[in-house]
């Protein structure tokens, strides 16, 4: 199912939770301009640094699936006007670079390894990267001005006070083939020499031949989290839907309906899952997440209540199912 730009927020958030990448894209394009407009017209006492919203919006996009449907716009507006915590002599601008923005997308890739999340394509990365570069230029100008003026802090520079006292809003995730140690260098190194002494035994106490060995404490090996069953959602038909027959075959009158479901697994991608649709009356219907099927009405009845069940099984054999009820009337 493709998320339409005309869908309301609650429907887009529901689809995004189900793994629909188009829903993420629609929400992003719907609110990115609004976020920057709100930042430009924020509270009168807000400084230019406080109006820098690129980093905040990236964070909200990453956690969009956790925001209630009716709170998307309000949450974005709230965060564009918030002040940075932890400083009394100034406001810290998040240091955003192309690398840190790319790190945000890598985090999305890690949390949705199946690929059901927005990808790093030019339609989405270019606006964010442009905003990030503006933030970096502003940061350099502000730091240079503070060093020249020396106002309020003659002994310590702006960078030392405001940029090194807090971690990055988005820690850069090492790229392929690069270790974390190669990407960051400690600010200072210190070594402390500890006195050592050779153990000695008193002459009157010879070593015991039956000395009890000292047991070494070992940390338990980390346990891998169990492979969970896929999360399944039925998008169509709705639970309690009513249909009328529109055809007839050897099994009797039937109604044609398109069934559509989504399954998201913590380890397997969509192509690695096995799908199944079934009816309480017609039995197995399809083995794909989306299919057009026939729901029959027995000749002895005027209506038939079908319980449609959609299930998904991952490569480890973990399975989960969900159901809806559909009533078909013979005409």
C-alpha cells in the first residue's frame, strides 16, 4: 500500500509504525517547512542559536514512530522553541555536519534492518544537509565573535565552555571499515604509575604444598536476545466490513475483495518472510501479503461471516497472526 499525501496524520503514523517507508516520507515533507517557519517566528527573546532546529527535527524524524498520531504537529512546535539545557552563560548550537546527519540515517538503518524505513536518497538528505551546513557556518561565526569580544569569560573560549561540556546531539556512527577508535581521539591522556612489590614469604612460614588456588571471577557471556515473531497488521479490509456478492462460480456466489497486510520482523526483511491469508469458510486464500480473493456465500445462506486471518513466519520458524471479520451478503 502506498501512503498518499492526502492521508491524515493519524493514518500516516499508523502506516509508519507498520513499516511503510512512504508514510515517513509524506510526514517529513509535510512538516519540514513548518518546522523552519516556526523556528523563524519563535518567541521574541529566542536567540539565533535557539532557532537552530535542524538537529531537533532530525531527532524527531528518527523517533517518529513513538509520537502519538495527534501530537505530531504539537511536538514539532514545542521542540522548535525549546531552550538548550545545561548552560547559564549561553546556548549551545548542535554541531551538525554531513557526517552526523548521515549518522542519523545509519541509526535508522540499524533500527529497521529490513529496509522498511526512509532511505538516504537525494530528496530527503539534501534539505537536511543544507540546513546542517548553515548551522555549521553559524557556529563558526558565533565562536569567532565570542573569541574577539571576550565578553563574560576572558579566560575560556566559547568552544571550551559550550562545545566540549556536552556530547554531540547525534554521535557520529563509524562508516564501513572505520573503527570507533579511529574516528575519535581523547582530549587528554594520563598514565599513573602504581608501585609494585614482589611477594615474599617469611622464613618461618614455608609455602604450603596444598595451598588453595584462588578462584578467578569470570563475567558471564552475553546472551543474545531471542528472535521474536514478526509484528503483523491488516490494512484491508477493515474489521467488521460488509460486502455484497458480485459474481458466481462453482462454489456459489462470492464477493471480490483485496486483502492487504504488513509484517515487520526484527531480523528478517519482508522478502525473507512467509505469508498466509485464510478464511474460516473458504480455507486458504493466498500466500502473499497483498492479493485479490473471493469470499463465498453458501447457497443455503443469505449471508456468510468470514474470519480472515493474516499470518507471517520468519526464517527461524517464529509465526504470528491477526484476524478481522467480514460479512458477505448474497444478492
